[in-house]
C-alpha cells in the first residue's frame, strides 16, 4: 500500500480528495501543503452568505469532527516551491522537504488584477479567500457606492449581495455583454435586465479602465467619464497556479493536462480542481461541482488504476437576488438558442444536440438535460419553446 500521499492545496479539490482517500480505505499518511491557515472551506458562499450574514463563519467543507477523523498532517501556512520528480520530493517555502509516493496538485488560482496600481490601492478588493470576504464585508458596511470590475459570475453575485445591503453598484465590463464567454447572447441580455431592475448601473464595452486615487478613494475612468467610489471589487477571473507544474516539466496547456482519471504526464502525479484541464473539453473549469467531483474521481484513481474516470458535463450555479441560475454545458460556436418562458435557454448544435442549458429556478429540467446530453439526444423536432409542452415527457 502507498505509504504517503502529498496534496498541494488546501481548497475544495484538496479537501474532497483527502476525504475520498480515507473513505476508500487508505490508511497511510496524507500530508496537506496549504497557503492559508484555515481548514478546508467552500468558496461559493464568499460572494453571498459571507458578505450578507451578520455573524457568518468559515464555510467549512466538513465539520470539525469529520476533519479531525481524516487524520491529516498539515504544513501551513506554507507554499510548495518545487517538485523534485526524480527524488519524489516537494520542497516547501520554509526549506522543508516532504517525500511522496503519490502527489496531487490542487493549487487553484489567484485573483487577477488589471495592473500594479490596482494591487496597491487600499480600497481595491478581490474575492478569492476567506480573508478577502471579511475585509470586503467590513468595507461594504461603511460604503455607499461600489464599483465592480468584471461582468462575469463572481461580479454579478457580488453586485447582488451589495444591492441587498443597500449599496449603490456600478458594474464595468470590457466585453459588449455580461458573462459573454460562458453563455449565449440571450442569457447575457436576461442577466443585464435582471441587474438593471435591481438598480445596478451597467457599463459594457468600456475598453481598458484606468484607476486614479481621489483623496484616498478609487476613481474609475471609462469612456471619458470619471467616477469616484467608496470601494472597487475586481472580478476579472483568475490566473491559475501552474508554475509548480510547469517548472517540474509536467505537460501543461491551458491547465495541467490530465487524463479522465486526473493523471498527469508523470504517472505518480495527479491534478484536480481549477488547475486540471478537462480531458474532454480542453478547458479549465472553475466550478464547485468540478472541484468536488473531479477530485473524488481522481482520488479513487490514485488508489486504483481501474477506477472509472471523471465524465460529467460542466455544471455550475449562481445565486443572484431571488434567482438560482444553473448552467449546464459550454456554449459552442454556431449553436442556436431556444428560449422558454424567459426561464430556460436551450442551445442546440446543428444535429439538435444540447450543448448548453441555462435554467432560472428550474433544477428539475437541469437533471433531465444531463441525461439528454449524456445520451446525445436529438432535440431538433421537440417544441422546447412551447410552455404547454411537458419536458418531463422526454424522460
């Protein structure tokens, strides 16, 4: 039996991998290298409950007792600086070296900023860690106005939370539409209407933004206008922490190249979560479901080469105001979108196959759609737009 497994990363993927290894009967040492001091926690609540609830606590992945039972050896807060593949060792930021039999890289990503001036300004925030959420929450409590840079999912969730807290919000997006890389034009329009109805000022297609300091407050230049805010949150995506894998000579493209079982180009090294490139789509999928389910499949494969690989369509969800929005699949160029009741947005390819479903407050149809996708069902003759047609009849 393998004696020591090292997991680099203390996030959701690392946590689920550790739990799965124990659930599958691994009784050797599991060493966790984590940059943060906290136990495993979930990130989705950081833009919602962590900002809104008066006494929000760390959104733990597992109860304290469950985590204790995993019997983990923590190396924190420390960074892994180097992987020596020949010696099968990881070198830490304090000079310590840990040997491994099997290694899992689950290093996630870091919040991206437009430039150095943004990183240096005390009232410019990002939202990636528990510490970030606590800082932003205390600033929002004393703010009247907030600028959000980035009209993707994280920016829209922060906008919704800030509006619920009574803060005036202006959102700036360089692209011509919201969430444009991840959904169809019809869904982008629906999201824009949703936020405008709640009083969010939206500036799309605004090109490169400039930040200035206005007496300690951040001022944003966009299209010749200059506006000053109490705080600015930047949500323009993440830079994946791939340096460790690249320097170790592992194969990387958009992320770390893995097979369906999470195995990298080195048979003793696996990758999970944000940094693992989806073996089928060739993309890095930053979602709660991928971080959990792909890590679970990978941990099983670390113990059993015959374990089934990860084979799920990308799925993510977002809570904004009173809406639960679920996104299944990835939009493909040339897909046509069929809208039903302003709540379901079906994107079909030329063969009538579902490439993406975006559902507002309809988890049941998402479950159905997962089956349609898995079976490659032809939906071209189905009256999807007709609200009187029962989708359940397609089970």
